[in-house]
C-alpha cells in the first residue's frame, strides 16, 4: 500500500503536546472505556485522551502512526507520575498488537493519511482486535463542516489552488517561553476521490532564534455519515449507532462531527 501522508511529526508533534490538552472528547469517550476494559486509544497522539484515562486508573493502551507523538505521550505520563503505558508505533491499517480489547476508540484519526484502502483495512484490523461483543467508537468530521473547503467542490471553483502561503500563522508560546508558529495552506481538493491535501510549515523559536523547522504534507479522505456506517457494516460491525458529536443526541445536518458506536 502507498504511504500515508500525515504531518504529526517534529515541531508539529511538540505543538500538539504543548497546546492540545483538553476538549469534550476526553470525558465523552471515557465512559465507553470505563464500561469495557482493556481498551485501546488508537491514533492516541501525544496522549490528550490517554493520559487522563491513565490517571483515572483505566487499563488503556495507545498506538499512533507517529513515533514522535508517542515519545511525547510517554514523557508526559512519566512527568505526571504514571507507570509507563503500553504504546505502539503503528498505523491503524497496520494494527498488529499482542492483545485484544473490549473497547477501541479512534478520536480525530479516521481518514488521516488520504488513502481509502488504508481506512477500509483499518476498520478490518480494529474489528479483529476487539473481543467478541467489544465496542468500537469513532468520530468523523463531515465534509461540509469546513465552509471554505466546501465551496470548492463544484467544477471551476478550484482554479485558485494551491492557495498561497499565509504571511503569518498560528503563534503560541509554551510555558518555558518557547515560541511556536504553524502555517498551513490548501494544496488540492479532489471531490471525486473526496480528498483534501494540505501543506504545513512549522517553526520553533527560542529567544527569537529558529531552533527547529519542518514542512509536512497532510492528506485526508472526507467521508459522509452514511458512507462511514456502510464501511463499518462491511467490516463486520453490528448495531451501529450514530450520535451528534460528543453528546447523546441524534445527529442533524447542523452537526460538524458524528460519533459512531458499533459492536463486534
């Protein structure tokens, strides 16, 4: 299979570790983990969900495509006095872990990498890693959530791609004074393949000097809600339930995220 294209390495991984620490997903997905352990936080990144769950004494492993992200997750767990978690540097479509789980969670990771065949294989491997009766919970951002991208779907609207690099990006300062800046641009949108390609330039500065910089490509496959439901069913999952992002409500056309709850 072709390589997955993601940007969760180097400076970008450090940005995630410094600034991506909260959100409603932590408590929302936690209740599924509490109801069925052991659990796997698949595409766990730098441990935004995983570390709080470990603090709660939950039996959770983690995996991610990026060794950089996992190193930072491990460092955070150690810094916060936790026992070393089981972390595996594996993409979802290459999942091959030593034990099976009662719950598997994928938060913000489905479709990253931009290969539809990877996502189909990922669902098959997640299914194989669940115990009988186990629960799989995954979220998906709907393709029309980003209004600036959605306007590019009609023919003739993509002539301005790739977009130019912005003069300034998103800047933040870490607790130790390290400065970060991320600049991204849209390179391609393919409505037939339902993919979006972006580029990111990331810089890290100390005392005004650039100490690290990266440039990465992220490709994503955009999935519609009932498309994901069909993919889950084709992978063998049953009793697929849909929820509006991080609530117990049924999803509507106004919701940007949909959560899928299914069983093996």
